[in-house]
């Protein structure tokens, strides 16, 4: 599991999509939060245009999904349980 959203995002720099673009844009930004919950990053991206905010939202969803997959929760139905 990736330790923080920042670590996860910067691992995406080689992607050829908008999440990769976001990672490259903020990779060298000294003001970018090293860690924190979603509210920390939402507050950070609140200073940017709506398009950048939308890409952040997509990236955060992927980050959370990755954590769920790492923990074994992805793809479970309501009736499924993790043992």
C-alpha cells in the first residue's frame, strides 16, 4: 500500500493521461502536501481551476481504489465479507 496520496500521485508521472499530467505539474511544487487526508488535498487544490480540481478528484478516487484493492476489499458485493 502506498503511504500517502503524494507518493501515489508522483508514482504516476509516466502515465500518458490527465493524472500523469497532474503528477508532472506538481512533482516539484514545494508547497504540495506530503501527506494528509482528502480534506488537506481538497484545500490545496481549491486554489486551482475547476479542471485541475476535477483531475484531482479522479486521481483521489484511483488512489482510494488502489488502497481498497491492496486491502482485499475491491470487487466485493454487499453480501461478501473479508475474512
